[in-house]
C-alpha cells in the first residue's frame, strides 16, 4: 500500500531545534487529608453548606504581586464553595488553623523520594503558594519540599529529578457561570495529600518524555496512592531555541504527550518565523508585519493535540512561609521507617512471577492490572501459579468478551472467594482444567458457585468409556478413525473429562 507524500510527518531534529523539556507529575496519596483529619474520599451526594467568597491578590514574601495571581484577580469573579457538615471541617473553609502535617502522607512522600534516588531534607519549611483562581479557599496552597536531586534512568539517558514536594490538592470545580462571573467549587477534594515530582530539563525528545512519564507513574503506583481518573496529573514544560518556556497541562492520556509536544514546537516555530520576517525589510511598505511577543505561558492540552492559553507562567513572588505551622523535621528514624517499608516496583513483581513459571506477557498483565493481591490470595489453593495467573487474566477476559458481560458485573460475580472455590475444585480433581472457564462463565452469568461446579463435575472413567462406545456403535463407519471419534467425543465431554484420558480411551476402543 502506498503512502501519500503529504501524510508522511517529517522527522524533527530535536537537538538542532534546541529542544529541552521536563515533567511535573502530581499524584494524590491514599491517606486522610494533609492538614486535618477529614476523610479524603470524594462525595457523590448533594452538599449541605454553601459559602460565597471573593479572593484578592496580595504581595508575597518579595513584596511583589505574582503575575499569575494578578491575572486571575483581574477577572473579578465570585466563588461559591459547596461542602458537607459531616465530611469536611473548618480547615477546608479556612475558618480554623491547619492541624499538624499528616504522618502517613509524609512517610509515603519519603518512600517516593527514596525510590527516585533523591536526598530528603532534614528540616523543611511549609510554604504558602498564592492561588487565587478560587480553587483554594485561603487564596494559597500549602506546600512542603521533601527531597531534592534524584534521578530515573531511561533509554535516552538519565533524567534528573529536581524536587519532590508534598502539598494539598485543590478543590474540584463543579460549574462556571461566565455571564454572572461565578465559579462553584466542592471542598471534598481540597486538602487531599498530593506529591509533586518535578524533573530537570533533561528530556531530549517527546518519546523520551513519554518513557519518563511512564516510569514515574510505575514508581508512584508502587506506593500507597489513589487510583482512578483525576488522581494523577501530568504537566510538560518545554522550550526551543529562541522561544520561551511553556507549561502544558491537562494530559488525560500519556500516549498523547509526543503529539502535543510536537504541535507545540510547530506553534513556537511559526511565531519565531513570523517575527524573523517582521524584522526583515518589507517588500511592500504598506503591508507591515506585526511582531508577536514570545512569553512564558501555561497552556491546556486539547483532544486534537493542540493547546490553548490559560495564564502567564507563575513567578517566585507567589511563595511565602506558612506562619501557622512549625518547621517540619525529617528525622533519621522517619527516613529509616520509610526505607524499611519500601514497596517493590513493577519490574520486581513481574520478575518474581516469571520465576514462579508465569509467562512474561501474562505476568505483565497481572502487575499492570493490579491483580497481584488476587494472585497471592489464590496461591493458597496450591494450584500451579501459571494456571492461576492465566485464569485471572486471559480466561476472565475471554468470558467477558464471549458472553458480552460488563467488566463491573463480572468483577462483582468473580470474587476472590469464587475463584478460589473453582480452582480448589480443580486441584481436588472434581472438575477438569477445561471446566474452569465453563464454571467461571456460569458464575459470571449469575449461577451459584456450587451449582456451577456441580454442572462441570468430572465424569468417571466408566462413564467416559460408555459415551465413547455409544459413539462408535452409532457411527460404525468411524471404526479405526481415531481423529473423527475423538472429535465427536470432545463435543460431548469437553469440560467434563481430561482430554488426555479421553484420547487414551478412544485409542483403546477404536482398535
């Protein structure tokens, strides 16, 4: 098949472009909130408290008002906060001072730092970061530097990790009324512990950015973090020669990173070319060029790979010390506690599964799909690890596909207990290996585990011989044709008898 010339994307020389990039990853931790004891689960019910506020930009520690804060203040918006009397507290409403920092969140942040080969600080100051888009009721976000100078290895070389920061997540936006200048936030997310990992600008290509983001994600998932949509956010910082740093937010899918980065490079190249033309002598004096200003921007990634302007890049003027909380001391005991409980990474788990005899691709599925706890639970059945892994991955996917069942419904029916009972029945020779899928299929469709196993109960040797004799009696012309007899026997006995035993009996009776 031929490819049209215009469909072929030219390969970019990223080194010649002066391309450099870094990543910022934000991941929610699975603990209570960072500066109060409220639960960190999002609510799906109607709130019972509404508070209205207007936020103002104020000078930071340097005596200057941050450019991004001034940009938001100029919009003159009113903010409405929805909250709950039984699930949030006065800390989220900024009506009560923050409580001491959550110990569990601090420990997890240290574990992440150690897995990133970073050096923890001994003493750190909680800082206030000015945020007046309404997502923080106080007008700032509390943030704490945990560790510095880490790194990860990629195929394109080492990517240094500049900082690991522990901070509180923002409130989640519910709706915007642009005509009335109002924004509604819900405070159930405000204060959830969030780890921010910022790399240095060591990334040399969009493909390396994708690999680095995936590796950082693996390290985070090994720790006690939240899972699901919105619990992790990836930002990309990039620039090219002659341009300015641009921060791109809003990646829902890591695979989109290379395409968005390439399109941002093209956007900046276009501006640089237009500016170069504007400086050159005009061919016609009546058609002057208007020079576009290159500036640091925060932009949003769009589904088509392009980006749109959000706000100017924030500066250092928005940071100042938190006066309501003492310095945080990261003691040797706390670091030792974190180091002694370091989780294993995906590669280590996968290697251990392979050592147990699990095929490489199936081992990868078990780890990627977070099935390791289920796998370890089912090892109690003493069934071969390779069969357990295959059952909870390939067999289960076959059931969902063939029976057109939903993932959610199947998960409700195929519990760890039901998997265990079916595998135990196989181990005790009550059902055959082929019958495992049949039993699990019936359970997924609503049958009780006892009935599903009973339907697949293994037949005795005498029963198998009787059925095969009956086949030969009804089809005398097949006498001596083992393949044909075996085919008919398997149609009746599949899942009810071991295939090897059926073949032995067919060979004996067919002569």
